[in-house]
C-alpha cells in the first residue's frame, strides 16, 4: 500500500531541509481521544518518517494548547532524544538533523524556512492561535534567537479547514501577519481538510472523533540533499 503523505513543491525546491505532511491513514479506528489516536497512528507516522529519510532523527513536538508560545531547540536543548514541549504551539531551531512536528486536524501547520541563516520553524495555527499571533511569535523568535531576516524567509501553509466549511478564514489572517512582518514568499496549499475526508482528518466535519495529520520539517544533517 502506498503511504499516504504529501510534500510541497516550494519546500522541496529549497534543498536544505526535509519535510512531510501525512494524510489520513486507511483502516484506522479514530473514535478515541487524541492521546489514544496518536498512539495508534504512531507506527504509520514513523514509517513515513523512515521513507523520507528522517526516521532516526530526534523528533521535537509541541503539546499544542491553542496558544502562542514558541519552543526553541538550540545547541543546549538539542540531545539525541526528542521531546514534547508543554504549553507550546510552535517550535523553531537552527540545528541540523532533528525533526520538528505538529499535529493538525483542521488547524493549519505553518512551515517557516530561512534558507540563508539557516533556521526553520513550525507552528500550529487554528482560529485561536492565529488570533493571538502564534505564527507572528514564531517569526519574531527566529529573528531574535537566530538573526533571521523575514525577507529571506519562505512560509508554506498546509491543508486546513476553510470557508464555507468554517465560519472564519484564519488563513487570510496568517497571510496578513506574515506579510506585515516582511515575509515576501508565501505559499498556500489552498486545500480544505473538511472537503476531502478520504484524504484528510477534519475535527469539525467528524465532530471531534478523528485522527491527526503530522507536519514535519528538519534541516538536513549536511547541506547536501
């Protein structure tokens, strides 16, 4: 069976990082709470990580509370084993050979790449997170911690819920926030998760009983592809 995942041409073209956005895993019962669902999906997600060549990289994830706090993985906090950061909805790093991950099921996974520094970020941005500026905070943290320049950044938005399936177009606000900070290159998948339940999980369309897509990004261990 072909593994269900997608990659975004703009991110693939950069060449300094690896990324993936997993899709719905066929045949999985997702009528459980989030913790149990993620446990059931773990083997499939690990298989996808192996396929794109980051299966042995430490994985750093966020607890995701629909907030705007950003975790930083630097030389001091980067060890051989990944971890989950409590109270955070975004992660940034300038370290190579580690993977950043967020889980989504209608919210947007926002990939941020500064190819010049280099540094990367990943944010979980739904309605609430967008309103309180989680993506803005991630970009500002990359500026403060790594000296990134927004003019050198590229932002990629994942599939997420959109009108008319959702009453708020939070994607438009994410785009506005990025441009306000000086990000010029922004790519939006343009895909609505609630429109294609064969391919994606949707918290709204499935009334809370659903799985999660895993968004991953990591800087290559070396600068070669």
